[in-house]
C-alpha cells in the first residue's frame, strides 16, 4: 500500500492533496516517444511535464511554490513460476 502524500503550506501547515495544486494534463505532460527497433527512445515530441506550481493558500492567503519529485520503479511481475506453501496442520 502506498503512503498517502500531502503537501503542506510552508506558512500555516494547511494540507493539500497533490491534485489540488497540480493540473493532471500539465503535470505529466503530453509527450510521445519515437523508438528505435531495439525499444530505446530515439526522441520525444510534445509538452514537457510541469513539475513546479505556485498556489495561494486557501487558509492564510500566502503564495507558495511546490516542486514535484517523481520516481518510478520497474520490477519483474512474472507469476508463471510454480511454487508451493506448506500449510500448518
């Protein structure tokens, strides 16, 4: 289960969800990858992601800036291997 992520106003500690501050299409951008025959990306077309946004706090009315740090993890999800579990009697 993923840990819930909140953004806090640096002035009054009011909490926000990322989707309250970042606009979905602008946040991830709208890009297309052109790939080589070996699957590697050759070049990218389209709009870059907007990983920084400013927001005026709904509670203290002060402007603050939020910078997103995104990371991705890829892992093997191969469930074809057989396995067994010994059940307690």
